[in-house]
């Protein structure tokens, strides 16, 4: 698939890790670094990503509502793949009557993340299965008709290869709710890049006046708090992933493998364009809904002044598909192997407003 098998991305990663003498294959390296990183971040993930709890509940409400229309009479068998600390499971259980749920499995590679999810979700719904064993999911012979992911794909070496592997345990009419993934369309759009550049130029000095910045630094140095990136860099050498300690920037880029930070990284193959992906996977999945947001790139719009929020709204109205993040609904193509069923622009674009 052209979107995710980009030779430039392989070259980018190879150049990134070469100075630190990697000791394992790149795919293994990405997986193991993510496992280590999320071990350290599990206890502080929700605090570090509080914008998720502000931006995403409304979008998950919309996605779940559409899923219920598709499976209006079916019992729901849910696989929450990469469940993290339990955000998407919590959203699902908030909006779906519990008596419709026949099965609910939460999987995460990180046992520490999985524990956070378990402590959170069992307060409201007792009949769940939690596992950090991928084979427990793939070889159990169970068939799920709902797949949930949130902020997951960009961590995986081969995102849609993993989704294809999961297809063996999905029903032909399965619906996949994919929340909060990065979109390369933001940095491909000159006007989006221009606005972010103006904002960064005006406010770059503010980070030096941030009390939180200095507190986080000293808390990490004094051992009061863990910096997941630096802790992962240290552990990567102890775990024999590298000969030399990788830089924090390198760790961050490898953990968030498909998150682009500028137009140059887009050219290097980082980031997702979900309209292109929809074409690439149309033999297997049909993109039925997409919502784009975050029109100031990595900066959460809720923290912006009124002037900048107005500018973001202007971009949102003019380029509704080009925010830095997206949520999507995919429906499994039951006619796999027949001529491609590519989502029409009206379906995707109308849903993005």
C-alpha cells in the first residue's frame, strides 16, 4: 500500500537511528520502544494528554451513534485494540446500553496501560476481558463486530498490516471506530503551515516563561517525576536495543512513528492521509465518516486566544479535511475481491463539516 510502505520513511528511520547503533530490526525496535515508553507514561498519560478528554468525547459520541445505526439489531462484540488507559472503552460504555454488549475485550501491549484501563473501566462495567497477549486475541476463535482504536495507528510499524491481521477475528460486517490519529494533510496545506508559522513566531518566547516547563524539568532531575522520553532512552540501552543512548528527540520520533512535525517530514513519508488510505484499502474497508480537527497543528486550540481561534475556524471552514488530527469510521467491505468501492467525495467531505 503506497501510503504506508514509503521507502522514504524507511530511509528516514535508518538515518535517525544509525548514530546510536541499533541492535535489532527496525520493526522490533519500534514495538519495544513503545512498550517501554508506555510503561513509564501509564501513570501520567491522562494528565499529559488532557486535551483528549476535551476534544474527543463529542466525536466518539457521533461515531458510536453511527455504529449503533449500522448494528441496530445486533449483539455487540467489541475488541478495544490498544486500549491504553481506557478512554475509548469509557466512551463506548457511556453511550451504548450495557445489555446490548455480549462481549468486550480490551487489549494493550503495555501491561501498565492495561492495568490503568482495568481500574478505570471495572467501576462501571464488570464483564470485560483484559489481555496483553496478542495471540489471546488472534487465536481465540472469537469474532468481533466492533473494533475500537484511539491514538494507536501512529505508534505501529505497519498499521494497516496489523488491522489486516485482526481481520481474522472480525465479522464480515464489522465496524471500526478509529479515533485521534495524525493527518499529513495539515502540513501539505500551505495556508495551515503559514498560520502555524505565524503563531510559533509570535509565541515561541513564551515557553521560556512557563513555570510548568521549569517545574517539570526539576521534578525529573530530582526524581519527583518521570520523564517518559528520557527514561525510555536510558532503558533502550539496558534492554540492548541500542549500543549508544538515543537522543530524546530520536525516541520521541520512533515512538510516534507516523506523526509528522513539518512539511519535510511529510516528504520523508511520515503522517497519514486518510483519503489516500481509503483508496488503498477499499477492497477491504470503506471509509464512511471522517472528522478533521486541530487547525493549529500540535497546539490545542482551546488554549489559544480569541484571535487565533478565529483564524483556526477560518481554516476549518475553508479546508474541513485538513486539520492535524482525524477520527474515522470504517465499515468492512463484505464484497472483498470485487471491484473497488471507493468512498465518494460527498460522503467523506460532508461528514467532515
